[in-house]
């Protein structure tokens, strides 16, 4: 397996359409939480999608765990779950109702 280059960024998308129905503040909180927990990340919101640019050294599983940690800390773990986006779409996750 080839080594990942240091300066490159990987784009992941987070579909927050289900959580945005509940409250818009949770979207801002998850963006702030990810910026604090992942150094050298760039996070921007476009409609119902949050674009997350992270260094290639950060794995997809690490990102998923950080999002799950936010849901737990915000008290939303019993209401929402995080799953991968369907194949054919961009790499990333979506937050769905349980």
C-alpha cells in the first residue's frame, strides 16, 4: 500500500438534512466540534451538506467516530445514527433518524 502524502486533503461530505429539521443549531455545533477535534481541517456548509476537508492521514473511521462522539455529547445518540452515504455518491456520511 502506498503512503499518503502529507500536504494533501481528502473531501468527505456529511448529509445533515434529517438533523436540520430538528434544529439548525446542531449543525453549527457539529461543525465547531469537528474543527476543534481535527486539526488542519476545513469545514464549510452548502445547503444540507457539510463539506469536510481533512488531511489524508485522517481515516474515514476516525471521522465517523468523532461525529458519533458529538451525537453522544449533545444527547442526540438515541434519536440519530450515522451511516455511510450510498455508493455512487461522494465519500462521506449521513445522519439518519433511528
